C-alpha cells in the first residue's frame, strides 16, 4: 500500500521543514549574541563614566558621594542604564597624598526567551591620587 502513494518520492518542502527545526535555535543564538554585546557595552560605559567622574574628583576635591553618583548617572543616562550604585572612599593622607577609591556596581539581568533569567553584577573600581589639603 505504501508503494502506491503519489508523494512518496516527492521531496518538495523538505528544506522548509529543516529550516523550521533550526530557525528557533538560530534566533536564540543571535539574540544571545546581541544581548551579550549590549551588556558588554553597558559595562564599558559604566567604567568610562567612572573614569570621567574620578578625573572630576581630582579637579574638585570637595565632591560628595551624591554628586559623584549623579555625575556617573548623567554619563550613562543616554543608554537608559538603571541599578547603578556608586560609592566613594577616601583614605587618610599619607606622605602628602590621599587616595580616593570610586566604585560602581551595575546589575544587569540577561532575559532570553525559553531560558531562565541570568543576573550579572559588574563591579568597577578606580583609584585616583589626590593631594592632601
């Protein structure tokens, strides 16, 4: 009975079926690359904002932690980044210099369809010398 089927040797549509099986995996892979690239760009932008803010701290030593956090948020505001915390620690003067440590923490959640959420926490720290007053 199987030998009399008219579509037994017909291979039309086989490529479409193979593509339908492979396409979701390919799309998830490409989306993963895009999300990973965006998160790396965000991390680099947070680091750059922290470096710029540290330079501003060297020039104006009276900046408070709130002002420093506002400067970092201003630098990354165009990217729409949230969940950035900035801390400032200044060491006591030693040999005429004191060191300022500016640290930023950025929390990011990788959320791909059909995959569990994956939280990523990025920490960047910059240490800059300041002359003691």
